[in-house]
C-alpha cells in the first residue's frame, strides 16, 4: 500500500510539472523536467518496455552508407532504444543482396547508389547486436509496389485490379502504386521465399509486416480472384460493391491463409523468430485493407503487435489506444503503439510526443515505436528524457509453442 501511495504521488508530481512547464516555459521544457523529476521514476519502474524505431530509405539518409548506419545505431544505443526496424523491402526492391529478388526481378537489391556493393542488412544486424539491440527487418512495401517497378514490368499478371480492370492506386492521392494479388500462387511463393531467405541467411531476431500486407478494399476483381470466387459460390460473380461484408470476409480469409503459410514456413526455420506486425487500428485495417489482424492474433500468428496511431490530436490518440480490441489484445501478446515523430520537412512537437508516450505507459502497453529515425532531429536530450535508463524489450509468452500448422 505504501508503494501504491508513492506511485500516486509520483504521477501527481509528474502531471503537475508537465502542466506548469507547458504554461510557463513552453513544450520544449517538458521532457527535460520529466527526465529529472518524474520521467526517471516512471522509466525506472518499467524494467521491460519496447523502445523501437523505424529506419527507412525514404526522406532519410541513415541507410545509405555504413558510416551513417554505424553512427545512428550508436546514437540510438545512447538514447536507450532497444529495437530496430530497418526497412528491407521497399519500392519493389530488397535493400540487401537477395537471390530470390534477383531471380524474380533481375536485381539482387536496390540499384540506387548507396546500396551497391554493400550488405546493409548484414551491417545493421552485426552493429545492432553489438550495441545490444534487437533487429527485426521491416518489409515495408508488403504487397504494394510502384506502378513502374521492374517487378511489375516482368510480372503484370501478378497484379490485382479494381472492378474496371484498373491496377493503379494513388498513395496519398498522388503517387501511383499497384498491389500484388495475395491469391496468386507465384506471388505467394515470391513473398514467402523472400521472408524465409532472410531468416535463413541472417541472425535476425524477427520479421515485421505492416499495413501494406493486405490490399485496398476496392481491389480483388482480377480474373484469377474472380475465378476462385466463382468456384466457391456456384459460379456467381463477386458483388459489385467492394464493401459488401461477405465479399470483404472472403478476401480477408484468403489473406489470412497466406499469412498462416508465411508464419508456418518462417517458424519451421526458426521457431523463436518474432513475427511482428505494425498495422492500422483493427477496424480500419479490416474494412479498408482486408487485413484481419484480430483473427491473426487469435490464431497465434503474431508474437508482437505495434499499432500505428499517428495522431496529432491527443483526444483522438486516447480514443484509439482505449479501444476495446486494443485492451483485449494486450492481454495475450505484447501490444505497443506506433507514434509519429514527424514527416518530411516537419517534426512533431516534443510536448505532444511526451504526452503520447505517457498515455501509453499509463495504460500499461508494452511500449512504443517511433516513425521514423530522421525525425528524431536534434532532440537527443529530450528523447533521452523519455528513456533515461535502459530497458529490456518485451517478449511473447511461449513463443516457440505458437507454431501454426502449415
């Protein structure tokens, strides 16, 4: 009871200091005060906490040279991060030498200057482990690809389409993308081989898929998928309405089957390989991208979940983290929250980042991951204020027992 009373007084002190700092000194002072007053106490009490960071090759220079990479990982170690999520599948290319990619695309890795002659994944695994950090490669593009990618030019039949036959989807309303068909046997073989190749060749700690491991709800009208649907529905065509609940369920179930295959093949190689997913909130992911991660969790396909809650409004952020599905899922596996640290040309205010991290901790989630490295900016003292002491990353219970049947 005494410890509980001390905890209440500490939280009261922290919130009081935050409110005073915001009113009197401005947002920049909040993290510094937390470091010396309440932040250290809060972090000390968390012997286990995910502190992740995504490293990407878009709007960032961190992956384009060994020097940049080594300096970044040493910096992240100093800032007490414990988990790295480097992109390795982006823009229709792998960012490490891949025999699977070379066979299907004609390029063993991204030909952009900075990757040629290097094994970026090998470098980050070696240095990350040297710094005591977990390395989980992030397959950022999932089933999405640039419309003009070499992969698309070589395999146009791998694409899924809208009802009118169009293959194009505009990312952010501007950038033309296409989507690989998750029901196509060759697409399944390619993606499964890409993931298992990394598990076989590198001492990685896991693999991560994200919101792109699915397809937009408007897609799924390609001839192969339509034919499969007809076989299951006495020759009937799919509904014209892409939001038809049964049509959504049928497509989502096939993506779940594909996910089961990937997980089974990865765990057959390494039963302790962490299967990490960083999706959108559950309802949005299912209804808009046919990604039924609630079922994946219930079927034991996931070891770690990091839900992207990139909100600039604190009330909306709280609404998302307090959803019943978030609360229920964290009872059975580590659930963390993805927090937006910034985008190209802008960074999130540190006072908002601090408040969001506190909200995650107050609700006893497994931790946080920031998107993305470059937007940490010149704010080392402030991020060190969030993580003043090292912490172990959480692990899923009975990881080697959650092996689904192939």
